[in-house]
């Protein structure tokens, strides 16, 4: 199976731009931009899968996703992620449904197994 970067020539560049934007904004600014973008959609958005499996690099990413999810929830949008990031502390996650794809991820009230 070919990687996305080989199949889709601009995938890596696109992913790097997304990471730059994510790292350049705080959670509230990112949420505001996302909410504005969603408001322009023809179809309603009520669920958002955040990132790709394994995209949580560190605790700050998880905390930021939870804050973005809190803001999206105010607009009726549920947020979920898949992760195998067992090194993160999920105990304070309040606004994301976390599906753990690794048995090493500790169980919590917002965690489920795939």
C-alpha cells in the first residue's frame, strides 16, 4: 500500500500547512476559525473527527483539542478522536469522545475502545 504522500502529491505539503496553523493559534482562535468555516457549509455539521489517528503529539495537543471541542459543543457539534497515545493523561478530558486503539491507553469516563 502506498503512503498518502505518494498517492496524493500535495498531501505532505497540505499536512504541514495544517500543522503550522494548529501550532500558530490558541484553542479559542482555532475554534473561532473552525466555527466560521462550518457556518459557511451548505450541510449542517454536527460531528467532527479531529485529526488522524496518532496525531496527538503531546499533552498540550490533547488539552487544546478538548478546549476546541468545548467551543464546538456550544454550537451543537460533538467532537471525537482516535488515539494510541498511551503517554497522555486523559483524566481531565471533558468534551471529546476518545476512542483508544491501544490497550495501553488508560480508561476514563470519556474513553472507549475500538
